[in-house]
C-alpha cells in the first residue's frame, strides 16, 4: 500500500521544502552565522528566524484564518474554531550551530474540536533537510517515510532495545529526575542515545530505528508531530505515569506496547 499526501500534508511538505534550502546553505556556513543568546545554553540563530518566517508565510497562504503556536514567535491567534499550526522551524538548534548534521523542521496541525471535543493533533510532518527524509502521519491513515509505511519496532525484550533520551542541560530539565530514570533504565537495555532532536527521536521511534524514548520539559512544538507519528505507527506515547497527560505534564515516554509497559514500570520505580 502506498499513501499519497492529502491536500493539507501537501501544504505542510511544500512549506518545509521551501524553508529547507536556506537552512542547508546556512548549515554549510555555520561558522559565519550571527548567533544571539536566547537563554542559558539555548541559542537562536538567524537561520532559525528565517526558516520560521518562511514557514509562517507559506502556511498562512494556504490557511489564512488559522492560528499558530511557533517556537520563536509564540502564539499567533487565528479563528478559534479552526485548527492551528504547531511549528518548530529548527529542532536541534544546538546541533545546527555546532555543525552536527542532525536537525529537523516539525509541523503539526491541532484541531480544537477533536475526539471528545478536546484539542487533537490530526496531521504531523517532520522533515530532515540534509537527508531529504519526510516523516509524516495523518490520524487514521498511518505513519510514513515518503511513501513507505512505518511501524514501531517489534522487539519485546529490554536487553535488545535501543532507547533515545534527552539529557537535561543548563537551565533546562530536571537532572536529578533524569539521573534516577537513567539509573534504572540503562542497566536493562542494549544502549541509550542522546542525539539532540526530540522531533527526530520520535520519528525514529515510529520508524523502528529506536525502540523507545523518554524525555521531560519539552514544548508542544518539539513533540506534537512526533507523537502522532509514533501512535500512527502502532506505538504508545504517555507521561511517565502511563496516562494520557504527556503534554500537560511535559513528560514523554514512547515505545511499542511490550516495551512501553516495561519501560513505564522502570520509570515509575525511579520516581517513587
């Protein structure tokens, strides 16, 4: 089975590909970028700002009455009865600024009138400009890499599992909590990786490259598209307590059914 982009995903893919060439050029000249401090160990570059402006412009052309939640600009109000875009123009900024080729553009659509009348992510796209990989999902239509259907890993045993995480750093995250979780997970698994882009971490869980993922203190633009990808690829995303309040608590635990249950028990034991 090969799925074609819907009209909305075509808009999202076109916007990402419009922003990508400048990101590629700036990445190749990263040492010349002017960089300003946004916060402790959290940098924003001209490349980030230019990509965001391009994405907003392109998405607004297609849906002029939709609002936005964007990393740099924040909230841009639209018609409250219409969906809104959740956009990270450059997830993996620190990688980008250090010349590490692992970053992505993330775009999601949030419908304010989803299941049970609550806001719901219905479309997600994560685009890696350097590898030209477009991971996408639409609620009820599965998760895909270009035209290839994605499934989460089929591994059932922790001792075979490769787990991704995000490590707290200066001014970001709870290092004591992370250390407790690492202390119980690391001895049980085949390996732990920290590559520096939560969006790609979740896309790689959906693609079966990683078997699981945990991180806290993330923002909606970091995870909205990736959470939909994992779920549409047959996986689970919850908070650390195993409930569906991941966004509310800013705790994210993702894996297939068997590994999610096992990881959740380990994480819960670390938090007790």
